């Protein structure tokens, strides 16, 4: 209920549009009531001698009554549909924008814990289900409430005894719904859960289609998908069977009520206690205006219950607080030189399990620092802390003497360029992918960055050049070409600090040589952090930091560490034993 109240607060901003919808809905309800009564007047005029002499007048009145109702219903119905659609679309637009904007403020850890498919479903399916409640459920219940009250008043005014007979099956009609709805609700929940599983797996497997094909697992994936969809099929069939049983019994109970109405109403007509027109009006009101609106009103409670799960997921996301935020008195980080210092830095993802342990590191502006060590040694965590994707558990990190926690996040990250291990390109043009590093960059600046990354000749050889669309995640490019686009993007940003996380890991020897040459030229004057498993890419670094289990074990330049004869020397000789023996 708390989520529902909060949902109502979210839609208060549309109160003018909602008020207009309420007025139009009341008009629609009012215009839906006259037809059975007009039929009553027509029938009575044709069957009763006292009224027959005024038949032409009655026919004209009934004719214009129907025309007026039809005209009014069409006009009001058009604007009601338009306003409902407008309300739904505006709500979806605003809520999706709010959700997406909030997600953009969340820390990296949130996305590492969350499945992409579920986040997408949160923004699309969950918001859509709320739109159905807003634009369908509430409007229907308002219209049906007014209609029910009016119909009950009309039928009791016509003949209260016949009204009681007609309503005698009403409790059974409602009880039938209540018996089935619990099982239908549970099955609907299972359908939604299974659908989410399928969406998540689909997103994952389609994104990793190269791995699937590399291991020839197409048939395996088809079998897996078939199994998941088969489960969904059975759940949908169960839901369909339950729903069909509910509505079949509802129609049967309604038919019994209609039979009782005709039997007792016919008896009253024969006895002269009810006019034929009144009986026909009863039939019209009971059959078309009573049972279905009642069910829709009861179903609103079910609809609220079903959308409560969507509300919970949406508000859970909106209530998620970023782990890293600007301090209340945070200041913009001024243009930096690039001096970086880690002072007794400790960090843990989970309480009591430190992954960085008492690290002290002093990097001067313009130095190239290489972080090496086995997987899980803390290399990537070190640079994530520098970008303040996470806050240190203890100690501090400073840039030019500014504690990272004392400066605004945007001003910090805009001065750090990153080329990550898993290159991410967007489904847009090459030009826009490079320009992502500096949105206001001119075409000349974009092309200069491409030349600096040694990718310009590849781009210019394409039929559409820089306006070539890359497809999802740059599928039209090789791994090396994708990395050079990413490097060009980082270079365009012209950061004072550059992070290269396995930046040359996807390049062949010839391409790697070109990139290394470009990087050596472009890294000059910047503070650079380079993470690479292949030690050949970092032998010229000013400082090599050897990490193991979150601790700095060795530190120095290439020659110093070789002379030390420790971990780095051992790794170097292992990697280059064959090359050294061959004189390469």
C-alpha cells in the first residue's frame, strides 16, 4: 500500500490532465446509460395503446436521442482516448527518464551486482505495467463506479422486486472470481519471473554470440532456450486454463441470472405489473452494465497487486543510493598537473575482506606507471579507486594535493581518460564514437585524434568514412580497430591522467607496434597508469609497481627490478625466455 500511495504522489504532477480525464469519463458514463431506456420507450410506444397515438413524436424523440448519444459518445470518446494516451505516454516518458537518470548517478558497484536484462526490464516492462494501471485501471474503475450506481438506481426505480431477482446471482458471480483469482495471480507472477529469466539470458547470450560460435555451442544454446521457452509455454497454458475457467463460469452464472430475469420479468409483464419495455431495459442494463463493470472493479485490486511488484522494483532502484557521492562542501577540481599519491590506502568490497592493503604510492606529474601482477592482485581496483568509482576504506588518494573525496566527481573524471580492457563502442557512427570523449569537439579534432591513434587510414578506406555506423558494440571492426577507436576517444578528451587497462591486449604485433609508437608520443607530459600482462608493453615505464594480493611487493623501473631479481624479474624471464634465446 505504501508503494501505491507513493505512486499516486508521482502522478500528482499531471493533475490538470487527470481532472480533464475524470470529467470526460463522467460524461462517457452518462452517455452510455440512455440507450436501454430509449429502447424501453420505443417498445412501450409500440405495445401500449395509450402511447401509440403519440408514436410519431416518440419515434422522432428516440431517433434524435440515439443520434445525440452517438454524437456525444464519439466526441467525448475521442478526446478521452487521446487524453488517456497522452497521460500514459507522458508518464512513461517521465518515469523512464527519471529511472535512467538515477541509474546514471549510481556507483559502478550497482551495475556489477545487477543483471543488465533486469535493469532493462525495470525501465521498459515495469514502467509499462504502471501505465496500464494509470491509463486503464483507474479510468475504468471510475467509469464503472458511476455506471453501477446509476444502473442500480434505474433498475430499482423500474421495479425493485425484479431488481432483487436479477441481482440474486450477483454474490455467486463475485465469489467465482475470488475463488480463481488467487491461483491466476500466482501463475501470472511465475510467468513474469520466467519471462525475466528468458530476457536476461537472451541479452547475455546475444551479447556473447562470438563465444557461442567459437565453441560451436549453437545447438546447445537452442536447446537451452527451447527449455526456458517450454517452461514459459506451460505457465502460459496454465494461466489460460484458469482464466478460461473463470470466465466460462462467469458467463454461465450470468446466463442463470438472465434466465431468472426473463422468467420473473415475463411473469410480471403477463400480470400487467411491468411493461415489455421495462423488461427489455432490465435485460439491457443487467446484461451489459452490471456484471462486467463489477468484475473490472474487483480486478483493479488484482491489478494493483500485480503492479505492486513493478512498483517495488522501480522504487527499489530509485531508492538505491550511490556508494560514492559528492561531499556537501565538495569543490570543482581545478585543471591539474597530475601528481597522484596513494597514502596508506585500504579497500574492501566486502567487510573484513580487504583487496588493497596499506598501499603507498607517489606518482609525479608526467610519469608513466605500470601496474603488473597476477589476476586478482588489485591492479584494476587501484585505477578504479583513482577514478573514485569506489571510496577507499581507509587512507586517502590525492591528486595535486586534493583528496578525491573533497572534489566534485565530474570535475575529477573529466580530467582522467580511460581505455578499458573490454572496449565499448556504441551503435552509432565512428565520428560520434570518437567524439564521445569530447562532445563539443570539431570534426578536425576528431580526425586528428584518429590519426594520432593510427586508425585514420582504416576509417578513410571505408565507403562512408567517419560516418560509418559501427553496429552494436562495434561488430564491424576487428579487436585492434575497436581499441584504436577507444584510444582516439580518450586522446580527444585530452586528459591530464590517462589509464590504459590492457590497452594493447587485442592488437597483433604490427598494430601493437604502431599503437605503442603513438602512445609513447601522446603519453608524454601526462600521468599514465598502464595495466598489462605482457611486460614488453611497459618496459619503458618510469615506474613499475608489482602487486600481489593487494600489496605492493616491488617498485622501480625495468632495469632496477631486473637487477633486484624478484617477482618482476621472474615474470620477465618466463615471458621472454624463448624470445631472448632467439635474439628477438
